[in-house]
């Protein structure tokens, strides 16, 4: 009897062990299934990541940032860079160049009043704004020096001539009371222009015609600074 009981006990133990083994195998099989689902989950995550980096997702944000900070997408090229295209001509015109013989026409004409005066009229014949700096440096005939400027005639601003506009200066040729010395008659005149700085080379002079028979000058000869208006030029 005891042997039968022992056999049954061993049988139950073996059966229990088999059941435990079966359960363990089932659990392992389920774990394998969970592990198999892992790559599928990773694939799904990867798809989500790639989806977040698509142009459709990125572009609206980028465009929005451009709009919010006033980027080139909303700013005309001419406003950003005024030196491009037509704006460049405008910039050059605004800055201007130095007036000289090559881009102006100079006329010398005697004035009735004040007497013994010569009016210089310089007209901008170029396509850009030009500036008349300082005063005209005059050479009558073969003179080796230029007459001094009337310092009181110094304008408050540089004379600026748009294309077609004129600037003026008047020349006091001789003393009205006869006190001048070394009186003489000159039949030619050269007008030299000054640059913005003393170092600027202004190579082109003007040679306006003088009245027939020339003009009488003496050592009291002097000239005004360039003036924007005729009235200012003949006030001296």
C-alpha cells in the first residue's frame, strides 16, 4: 500500500511539474508575442517622427516666423536694398557729383547794377545732381593768381543743382571810386571749380566768353561764393 501511495505521490508530483512546465511555456510564448509587437511599436513611432519632420509640418511655422518678424517675404526688394535697380540711380542723384566744366555750362555777363560787376551763371547740363563747392577760382588772361572771395558772402549750405538748375556768383571787377591799382583789360576768362575737399581733383574748367572788347579789371578784383539764387549773388 505504501508503495502505491508513493507511486501516486510521484505521479501527482510529475503531473504538477508538467503543468508548471506547460504554464511556463505558455508564458514564454506570450512574452515572445509581446516582444514581436515591440518592432511594430517602434515602426509606428518612427512613422510619427518622420511625419513631424515633413515640409507640411515645418513650413507653416517657418512662414509664420517670417511674417511675424517682417522678413524678406513681406518686404519689397527695393525697400530692403535701395541701391539695386532703379533705386541705385536715385541714390546717386541724391548724393550728387561735383559741378565742373564737363557737366555744366557757364555764362559770363556784365551787370548794369551793381556797376563794374560780372555775373557768372552755371547751369547743370548733366543727368545727375551736382554741387557747387566754395567759390569760383578765376583766371583772367594769363594771371598767375586768383582773386580772393568775399567772405561775407559765404552761404549757409552748399549750392546744389538738379539737372537744368543754375547757380550764381558775381565778380567785382574794379573799384567804383577809381581807387583800384594796376588797371587793365582782359579778354579771356577761365573758371575753375572746387571739390568737396581740398584733395579732390576737379580737372574740367569752364571758359565762358567775355563781352566784345573784354572787361576792365584792377587789383580790387574779388568774387562771391557760389549762391543758390541770383538775388544773393548780386547783393555783394
